[in-house]
C-alpha cells in the first residue's frame, strides 16, 4: 500500500489508531512518532548560505528536531546555532560526524556535539577505501572504540547506512553482516536509512525485525516506482506499516531526508512533514 496523505488523514480523522493490513497501529507496540525531525543535508545548499534563516524556515514548517550533516555546519559558529535553535524551539538529538574527524579530532567533535545539544554522534558514511574486506575489517574496531570513548563523555554512537553495506560482499559476506557481527550491539546502534536499504534490495520489514534493539533512528525518504528519491508520501514505501513493526519500538527519532530534494527545497520538506505529521501516534 502506498503511503498517501489522503489515507493517513482519513485514519487520523476517524479518531482511531491508523490501521493497515488489518492491524491497528498500537502505541504500545510501535515506534512513538512524536517530534518530527529533518536531516539538514537535505537543505545543505540554502543552509550553508543562511543557516539561521534556514532554521527559522524549518521551524515555521513545524519541525522540532534537526540533525546536523553537510552544509559546512562543522565550521560554523555552533554557539550561535544552539542559541538559534533554543529561540525557535528546535533541538538536535544527533549530529553526523565523519570517520576521519572522529579519528583525528575526537575532542573537538565531542565539544561540537555537546554545544549543539546532541546526545548521539552518528557516523554517516564510509568512503571507497573502507569498502574492501581489509578496509572494512580495519575500520570496525574503531567503531567500537568511538562508541566506548563517546560513552565515557556521555554520548551515544550510531552508524548510518547507504546501499553499499548490503551490496558489497567481499568473501561472500556483506559489509552490513560483518558490521552487525563485529560491533558491540550494546554500544553501536543503527540509524537506518530506509530508502537506501530498500534500494539495495533488502526487505525492510525483515531488516527492521532483525535490528530490533539496535535501531536508534530512521532516515525517512520515499522511493518512486523508478527508484528515484521523493518526498515522503510521493512514493511507494509504506512507512506506516514499517513503523508499526515490533522491531521499530525502540526508534527514537524520525529524520526526513532527501539527498536530491529539488530547489527551492521548502516545498519538498513541507510535503514530507505533513505526511509524517498525519502518522503521529
């Protein structure tokens, strides 16, 4: 079933839990979709030019959480960003920080995350040199070390997937399977990008159930029939049923993201916000 604003709003307007596939969505057994967030990489072009103005526009749409990533945010005035968020009623539960920065600028990365008010650091991407069997095996111990060191200073750690973790299978074992096997499940959580997992050919329901207990957040962007990215509600992914799964119970944050959102960006993220807002329970 395609997620649409019409069928979502009809369910909400009926005053009952939204039901799909014959099941009611029960708050006790599903993810708690409360505050809706956005990954700022979606609006990186306008954010880099006018970070304060972009945050103001995002808050006016109704977003209450932002996740920093891209747009040159790491070189900005983080105290000013935090002051702006406080004024607008925004918070940043997590920030994306690259592998090299965590290796080489750990203390500065921690200071930045804390200034922005984050409680979780997310590793967003691994470059080509890490995608071989040897490169990945060398990197995974650092994932565990990042998580342990962050815990010491009061922060949590998660890894954000793309498609290559599932499709690259050196020695016949996917990088994602190696990641799950060789990182500490108590410390290394997963920020699951649903679009990229589906793009890689994964069954999202089976994957969510498999990751139960390790899921920190979802990146929420839709997929058209031609597999291109779309605003939430303009594609084919049935987010409502995925959020209803038992494995989604521990998901804390829902970040709208569209790597390829068309300029001027605001209509795209507004559509995604209203679609997700109709799913709140």
